[in-house]
């Protein structure tokens, strides 16, 4: 779910095109837009407080094999939530799980990890290496 | 104050809106600005609108900025109005800022803190010279990269806390108040104050924070740490029954370290002011932390005579949407009020024979 | 978690229609309204009770579900986004197969009478059975209504509730795809 929540619709669609078609499904709820209240902690570790909300889209489907899939995804993109819910349902089917994991989830997870690593590398390049005057003299 | 219903003006209003729309689009010979351009190239404006609009959604903030011709308070107002149309699905777990994906992290109290000083994409060391190459549309070279260490970057407050040198923050488990559901009541607890400040006006927080440094409620803060980065958001929907990760938000956190003499029951230790805000917004987070600390004066047994220490004053005036509404309402017809004042003045003048 | 059933066909318009029906029912005590006709409800719930729950309950309210409706708990959890509370005395909504002890529920405070519980009671029938006479706001003259399934001592128990006004419990009676409401402001005789 975490991987699908961070993926772009076009990315998922392209990867899903290469696997066996997902079973048909009926929508039990949504896709619908809403909010989630985010919270912080006073001082970073103390009592909770309400920080502000963010937009979220959710969807729940039941597929033809009887599996129920959920999606809660940041943002307001309904087709993305619907596709993520359909994938969540299909991923619960042992017959489909490994294939989808390999063809869809793993490539997305790798791309997301690479994007995070790129940020970490840029941050590392801006790390200050202190040198003191005494070091310069020696 | 009485208002009188005035009819008429519909055609004038429609025409005014049409002119506004035309003016907003500007010269048709110049290509229209796209929302992606705003989110990508005016990120700090987007961040401010999200923070003061109190909704994290970069696309919506970009639309609001475009619609308001870049008037950021008007844009925040649009976002606040939009959020009232959406149901609330869940309340997230508190963000874990200790484990954010760090983009920037500096401390003014420890030079060699674990994880180091990470400058990130900052304006701090620019020379504030207008860059005419930017006007010419030059493409910048890619940013440098270096091997990222695996080591954690603990929060400075947690480092100080391990030695007991700073007041301990503990969660008493109390459900925090929510200004979007219950009206502001006094005395306002710190959770409600922090919520109000997080959506408060950046200019107000900056000015009031500045006033505490200038001697109005003297406190002597250090920036214990300022960090900017991405935090993941987790919710536990009742129908799923376990926590799920639904995305990332960029946050700026500022932890100030202030002196505190101690008391009969508390040994001398540092106290803190805390700021946390959507997006990359250091000025806002620091202003918030300064006034958060100032508003704790009474709780910490300090004199509380300065404006920034007056909780009621601060919370009643920090919200720029409310302030805009009340200030700008003066433009509404007050014809009857004014007529009555006019008559009073004429009568008084007549009575004194002037 | 198994979620077998869909909710409202059109979540917005169906919820609005049901809300309107409840509003009218509260404004005109004893009047009977049709709701939830097309709703596929959990087996133990009548369509009207299910529709009222969908329309009024969400993650920011609380609901106590009587064990007799245990099969509806997951459905409510999913569609309303709320985990049912095990403690009826703090619930904003109580879903019950017969009239609970109203004294055990939240009746609000004089400062916040709106904090009281709304009880959704599934009765055998509306418009037939015992005859009750009502008086109160929303009724120009005393008016009767009929229901099957309220306890024999209902009038006495209601009098205790009515006495608390402005505090007190509001009732929504549901049978099949019909509902009627008895707000706390009513005095009721007969039975």
C-alpha cells in the first residue's frame, strides 16, 4: 500500500499492462476525496497537536475472485486510488501475488528508493566539513 | 453594528468579475502559466499557501495561487474554503520528525552533532544579488551528490534530553483540541496554540517572534535545530485495522533552546519553543517557535507582560483569514450606520450653536 | 476483513435524501417517511435503520451497536469509518433492536444539550399497533401515532426522558423502509 500510495498513475498503468489482466471488480466505496488530519508533537516528542489536513483519496473494491482491496492515497487522483485498490485486491490472491509483486510493486519500490537515495546524496553533498584555523596552520 | 439589505449591482458585479478574469489572464500574447510550473518553480509560495490554508495539497495550492493572481492570503482563503467541502476520513499518527528524509538540518548549538550540519537548498549564503541569468532562462547545472551516510540524524532536543539538560516532553495521552471542530476557548492549552500557530500568518509570527528578541518578553533562544525534510503519514482506518502508509509531506521543524533558571521543584535546565509547519518555511517555523516559547511564560513562572506572551492576544490575531474577513468587511455598505452618526454630529453641532 | 455489501448507490444524494427525511421526521413528530428502499442492508438491519446509520454516522461521531446487530458492525465500520464503541453511555448514536434503558445513555448537559444520544430503534411496525398521543413543538394540536414493538411501559419511561428537557434522548423508530422520530421535546400519553 505504501508503494502504491507514492506511485504515479502512468507508472502503475505501464507496469500493469505487462501482466495478466486484473480480474473485474465491483466498487464497494469511492473512489472519493477527503481529508486526513495530520498531527505533530509539542517539542517533537511531547503531547500531540493537530498540524493541518492533507487531501486523500480512498477506494475499496471487491474483485471477481472475492478479494477485497483498499486504497488510501495522498492527493485527489481518483483513477489512481481505484487502480491501487484493484491491485491491493489482486495481491491478496496467492495465485497472483508473486507475479504482481515482481512485475509491478518491486519496480515501483525500487524507483521510489532511488528517488529517496538521490535526495540523501544531494543532502550529503551540502554537509559542512568544519576545519579550524589551527588545522590550517599545522 | 447594523447592516441594511441593499439590492442591485448584480450587473456591475458580473462585469467586475469578467474584468478580473481578463486581467488575471493578462496579455494573451504571453503563454498562460500552468499549475505544474507553479508547483515546480514557485514552491515556497505553494508551501506558504498550504500552511496558512491548512491543507497539504501542492496542486490545489498552485491553483489557488493562479486564481488569486499570486495574492497568497487570498489563495490560503480559497484553500480554507475548499477544505470545508471534504469529509475527514481519518486522523493520522503524529509525524516522526526524528526519522524524516533530511533535506536540510542545521544546529546553532552543536558544531559537530551526529549526522552533521546539512545545508540543503538554502538562501542563507546567497548574496541577495538579483540574478539576471535567471531572467534569461539559463538552466542550472545538476546539484552535486556525495555518498550518503547510513548514520541516523538524531534530533538535538533528544540529544539534550538524554542528559536531562532540557525539559522532558512527554505525551500524557490527552486527545488534542481541534480548532476546526471546536471554537477557541481560553485558557488555550499548548496543543491548541500550536495548531493555531501552524496555520497562522507568517508575517504575524515573524513580527511577534522578532518582538521577543527585541526585548518585549525577553527570551534568549538558540536554534537547537532546524530541519527540513519528508515525513511519511500513517493512518489506521477502522475497516483495515492496522496502520497504513499513505504518502509523504515535506515539513520544516524548528526547536529553540531557551534558558530557564529552574525553580524549587525543577533543577536548572533548558526549555524549548517549538515550530512545525508544512513545506519548506524556515521563517515561519522559527517565528512559531519563538512565540510558542513566549506564550509559555506564565506556565514557566516568568513575567508575562509582553504582547507575544499574551495568549489571548496572540491567538485572536494570528489567523490571516479571520483578520482579512474582519478588516475587509469595512468595505461593506455601512450607509445606515454612517447616516446615524452624521445626524448625531449635526445635532450636536446645532446644539452648541456652531 | 470481509466486506460483503455496498452502501448507498449514490453516497451523496442518498445520504442527503435520508438526512432530509430524518429532519422532516424530527420537525413533524410521528410523521412517517420512506428511506433506504433500495439499500442492501446487513441481514439483521432493516433498510431504514441502515440508511439512517449511513447518513448520520461518520468517523467523528460514535456509535454503540447492540449485540443483536453484531453482523452489521463491520459494515458500519467500513462505510461510516468508525469503530463502534463498546460503551453505550458515551455513544452519540445507539442502534438497538428494542428500547434501551434511556437513563443509561448520554442525555447531554444544560450547556450542551446537543451532546445527548440519538437512539435508532428497530421496531416491528409503524402506523399500526399501540396508539400514542403526542404533544409538543412541531404539533399544533395533539396528534396520535401508532407503533408495534415499543415496551408496555414506554410512556412512563418516555416521561422520565421528557422531564430532562432541554437534555434528553431523541428517538428514531425504524421499521422496514419507513421511519418516524420522537424528539425529546414531546410529551406522550396512551400506549
